């Protein structure tokens, strides 16, 4: 294509083929202008081929070699737009590729191939050149750059041949470093050392954890091209988190990573996951012992119904007939729930955010009347539990379940509930570019005592007290960064005094409110990483306020909904539903 061609606005060159010649999408023997000015619609070259293979465009020189027959490509980028060149480009020696932007921060050109067949001259100004694949490069072109950002961050530390003329200044660099292998993106400079000016290092992508206290990186041949480097203010003030330690950037005068001596707080992510498992295990006691409350309410309803029935009592041949027997049938119940909350733990470097959800399903066996008029109801239950946590820059995901037994005992207006359960959780702990998978075994038991006072005819005031023991298995692993994590088992003890007020409604509709204080007496989560003993994490006390509504739909179906707000060492809210079917 000779003379001048202009294309403005969004355009995509996709899957074009030049079977017998050069130039997959474009063959230019004159001037070709592409003006990209739409930030939402980039110009794209992808899937284009010519007789040599992958090719976005080829810059050629026509016969006669006059100026208008020299292939010239002008990529003009503005308004934060992008030009994405996934295919290789090619050009004869003497052809020209001019890449012009308005800002090396906002305007971008992406190169995704090796571009070995481009042998022309490249001039860049006010643009971000992004070499986004491991093999991206421009080995045989002469590049004259001004106010250009060379972004080499693509997740690989690789050698990149660039023939650079940086004499006009204002250029910057972003690169990958691999401290564990003592390497980084290396620019194989082939230009004139006299053309070097200061390079600003704008950003650094750290691929691995350092293995020594001081790591020096050669970005290019500093003996030939010098060390006129500068760090961006963001890098100067940044902290680099290794697998275990923290580091900072410095110029000595080469690019250097220096250990600060402090631990990476993200190493506590394993303790954070265990603390969340502790908190979620405590919810298992609440959700099972709430069933003891429900059974008490059912018994109270039956007693009230029998009293109404006895209004019609009659004296027959056998004397006065009074029905005061309780139903002894069994029931199936299901309790879905969700919680969004934050944990403020002593010894932690940040807050653990937790989102938990799941469903508890249980089966009540028939009521049994024991000595001294004690009424006993045994229950079995099982549950699915899912949760996710965020701690600093770490993300954890837990999935598992548990099964348990509940025994509810009633005598007049006093009752006791005792539960025991056990289960397991699969934990996925993500940090940086990797993750660890391990398991936590959970077990525990809890006892709840309550007494119900009837006041003002239609109100029931219930003080209650719960105590619980929780066991969490130790977690011992070597994480994906090679750090040995040894976390001891957790033996937790908590107490929780509470006060509940219920409005009795003979129509089967009962609202209630309650307040509770949860006090952890034992809750230490202890761990070590490598040879370092980490600060133990400890749960702090919190207050809990809830409200709910219970509704009997018919003789066999009962439901209720409850919401709760927590504040203190555990902040957030929760929502729970319950559905009961009498069998």
C-alpha cells in the first residue's frame, strides 16, 4: 500500500491472511496512520498471518526508494487509549515505526510477540510500551525514545534485547525481579553508551521471596552503560514483603533489595484462618443450642393448648378427665444462616474479615419422660459450613462440615441443653502468586442453662448461661514459599451470660429480643514460622444483640427468622432462618 492511509477510531484487525506475500493485516510501502483515541475500544491486531507466520503488519520499501515508498507506520495514541499488537510485526531496514502518545502513564501500546523480523527504526514519545509476554521484544530494531515507559512486567524474569537511544531523556522502566534466583528482567543493550540518560524505575514486580539479606540486580550491563538510575517515590517508600521478612528498595548504585529485619505480617494468615475456624465453631454451639429453646417453646405451647382443652373437661363415670400430656413425636428442622463480620484479635497486625454461611439440619427424637418429671429430647444434627477470610493481603477459603448430638432436658421452667460435635475444614490460603491447602479438625462441646420467668402475663424473661470448650487441630506444613509453619492445637474456653425477653402470643406469633456477652477465657492461637516464634493471636470479648420472630404456620410447620448484631472483638451482623416439620 503506497501513499498515505489514515484510520481513526476503534478498529480490529483479526485473522487476516496473506498467503503468498508479506503483511498479515497491512502491507505498507507508504505512510499508514492509525489514530487510537477511544479508551473503551482499543485497536487490536490478533490472529493475522502471512507467508512467514504470525504477522500484524509488514513495512516495505517500494521500487525507487523515494520517501513516499518507504513503509512508515504512525501509531498515534491519545485519551488513554490502547493499541494491542498480539502478532509479530516486520519491516525492512530503513522503514519507520513512530509511536506517539500524550502521556507515558495513560496511553499504551502492547507488544505480545518476539518481532525479530522488524529491522527498521522506531521512534517513541510520551507512551507506555508494554511487553506483556515472556518472549515479547524488539531485538533488531533501533529505538529512539523520549518520555517513554518500558513496561517489562509480565510475570517472567527474562532477557530482552533492545537497541536503545535514550539521549533525549525522560524515560522510565518497570520490571520483574526474581530474588530467589538472583535474577531480574535484563535488557541486553546494544546501543551507544553515550546515548544513555537517567532511567526512572517506576514499578517492580517481585516474583519470589528473597533468600539473602541483600540482593543486587543487574538490569543491564552497568559496567558499559553506567548506573544512572532513580527510584520512583512510590518505590522509595514501599515495603517489599518476602515469604517471612520485609525488605526495601535502594540504589547502591545498582538496584538493591535490602532486608529490614521485621517479619511479613501476612505470615499470620494461618493463625487468622484458625481464629476464624474458632469463631465459626462457636456459632455451631449457638445454632444447635437454639434448638433447645425451640423445643421449650413447643412444650409451652402444648401446655397452653391442653389448658384450653381442659376448659371443656367433664366428669364421667371415671371422674374428672384432664388432658395434660405432651406430644412425643419427632421433628425435622433446617437452619440456613449467613454472617458478615470482622475479628479484632490481640497480637494480629490487622483485622480478619470473615464471611460465613451454611445450613444446619437436625432430627429430634421422641420426647422421653425420665425420673422426677424430667423431659428429655435427644437430637442429632449435621451441617455444611463455608467461609472466606481476608487478612491484610491474604485471602483464605474454608469449606467443611460437622456432625453432632444435642440433649435437651426440661423441668418446669428450667432447662439445660448439652451439645457435642466434631468435623473438619479444608483450608485454601492464598497470598501473592501462590496458595497452600491444608486441613483443620474441629471438635467441641457446650452447655447452656436457662430459667424462664413469666412476667406481665404475656412476657417471658429468660436469663441463661453458656459455657463451651473448643478444640482445633494443629496445622503443620511447609508453605508454597518454602517456610515451615508449625501451629499448635487450640484449646479454647468461653463463657456467655445472656438475657432474653419473649412476648407470648397465643396466636402462634412470638417476637423476642436478647443480649449476650461472650468472654473468651482461653483462646490463644500460637504458631512459629521457620525459626521465628510469631505473636500469638487471642480472641477478645464481644457483645451480641439479637431479635427474632417465631411463627407457627400450622400444627406441623413452624418457622422463625433472627438477626444479630455483634460489637467489640467481633463486629458485624448475622441472619438465620429456621424451618421445623413435625413428623
